[in-house]
C-alpha cells in the first residue's frame, strides 16, 4: 500500500502499483496503433456516407472539360442530370476507391497527428500551439497521399463517367475518340480494372495525376481543420467551466466541432480543389499543362467564380463527413477508455490530445 510519508518514495512500490504502471505503458505503446485503426474506420465511414454529395461536386467542377462549353449547370440541374441519366447508381460510382483512399488517409491522419504534435512541442517549444497543430495535421495527411491520390484519380474518373449506358451516350453524342490514344479514356468497370487501365495507358504518372495539386489542397486543409478544431475545443472547454450543467459527451462535441472545422476548411480551400479536380479528370486530353497553367486558364476563362465552382457541395460533403469522422473517433475512444478504466489506465477523451499536467497513479 502506498503511503503519504516522505520516505515512501524510497520504498519498493507494491505489486498493484507496478502492475498499473505496466498497464499504462502497454496502452501508451499501442496508442498510435489504436489511432490508426480508429482513424481508418472513421475516414471510411465518413466517405461512404457522403459519397453521393462528392459525386455531385466532382461533376460540377469537371463539366467544362466534359462539355467544352461556358454554359455550366447549376446544382439542381446537375442533380437532375445524374438522376435522369444514371439513377441512384450514378451517385455511388467510384465509392470503392473513395472508401479505400479515405481509409488510408484517415488512418495516417489520426495515427501520426498525436506523435507528430508531441515531437514538435517537445523538440521545438516555439512552435507549440496552433503551429504544432497545423504541422501535425499536414504531416499526417501528406503521408496518406501516396495511397489516397491514386484512389482519388480512379474515383473521380469513375464519378464523371456514371453508368456504362450514359458514358456510351456521351461518347457517341460528342463524337469523342476513345482508346487507343484517343482524347478520352474508356469506361471503367471497377476499381482494379480502372487502376490497371490507367497504368497501362499513362503509367504511374496517370495514377498520380495532380499529385502536387492534391498536396497543395490537402496540406492546408488538414492543417486548418486541426487548428479550427483545437480553437473551437478551447472555446468549448471554457464554456464547460462557466456552465458545467450544459456539458455534453465527447462524441457529440466531435460531431459538432468536427463538422464546423471541416466545413470552414473546405470552403477556404475550394480553389485548390477545383485545380486538382481539373488536372485529375482530364486524362490524356491535355487541356491544362500543369498547376500554374490551370490556375491561369480558369482565371482568364471563368473568372474568380470559377475557383469556387462546386464550393456548396464541397462544404455540404465535408461538414457532415468531418462531423461523422470525428464523432466516430470519439465514440471509439470513449468505449476503449471505459474498458481501460477497469484497469486504472487513463486514456485521453479528446480527438486531438490536449496539453494536460501529468498525474500519478496511486493504488490503495
């Protein structure tokens, strides 16, 4: 039994205390592994739920490439076009690569964010706070891009094709030459067939089309989302102290704050998303020679509004998707913490580990 005397620190710790410390060390050792698992599950869950909205966004942003006209469809018009031409299946085209990519980026995002933030705050104290949050989020998302980008390319090309009948109709209606070496790629029947087809026709460059533009979009997005989430979390913590009777569990907080952080970050990075989408869906039809060329052409031909095309469905996608993702992570953490508490192990209930003072574990 631990005593409160000054000599207790020199005495051998009791078995129960040593066991508690060993349990905590074991859980700390697998902390990153758990974050990988929870982040992957949450990311795939959010993508799966919101994929139809993402399809609408992709169609809106890429229609100038597909139709070669300045008469762009509005959200209701595009919604009707997809429904009439492809039905419900059209909204779920590309969901397999979408879920795969989100699973990978969700795992790396939440898996690396804690360890990266800790390392930054310990080795570079001057970067603690918002900068540490921004860098940690950016690093986590960047590492997932090696899997996410090819999945994103496949997903978006499948999204704009719709069903096989609507794609065939588009090809014949516009007299678009298809393979081999045509202006447009052939119809993709599935994720693996699409990946093999792109690799055969364009090599690795095709699968990683728009890679740097994806990083240019996702790095600031991921960093901003962590910064906004942390800022909102700080406000929430202050509110809890003043009004403790209005406190809610962490899952509900993750739902609300994650949604707000994701929606705001998504809107601010919409111009970067437009450029990325245009580069990835153009295929072998080289309309844009690169990131700067795409920016220049969009500005000259469409003006500032061209950069915010699809901003509404983008926000509509990220707001609930981020909310569901953070809620899922918080829910998994809460359930794991309840089990861990039976072993007297303290597990953080925050989606982003907060700065807290260290506490000692005593057993009576």
